[in-house]
């Protein structure tokens, strides 16, 4: 269950990165809504990460933080490509896939 919470926390980390990017691109009331989304995603992400490192089946903080930031980083790159129209180049995708492999590796060598 803690791994599921951690994965969801990483997805909300991606959410707050997207909200931050959209808030930067917008003005007025729309910007305020994106800032509210940013704060909500940030809170949910941090809370779920806290829950994943707590309890009997807690994930070690070093592993949890690495997985959380890895999910957020990959999600940020994917959001950048599809939402913010950032370029897709070979080396960028190569390192994204190595990051994904590293996160999966951490899952297999951890509790």
C-alpha cells in the first residue's frame, strides 16, 4: 500500500509542476486558480509521501524521496512535451528512460 501512496504522491508532484507552469503562463483570475491547484497538489503530494514513509511497512526515506522525485521528473518531462510543447530529442528521452529504469530498480531492491 505504501508504494501505491508513493506513486500517487509522485503523480501529484507532476501536478504541482504543471500548475506552476500554467500559472506562469496565465494572468488574473486564471493564474489564481492555477496557484490554488499548485498548493493543493503540493499538500496532497507531501501528505501522501509522509504516509508512505510511516507505519510498519514504511519505505525508507532515501528510497521514497528518490522514487518521488523520479516520478515527478519523468511526469514533468512528459507534461513539458505534451502540454508545454517542449522538444523531443534523443538524448532527452534516453535519460528519461534511464531515470525510469532507476526508479523501477529502487523498487526491486527495497522492501
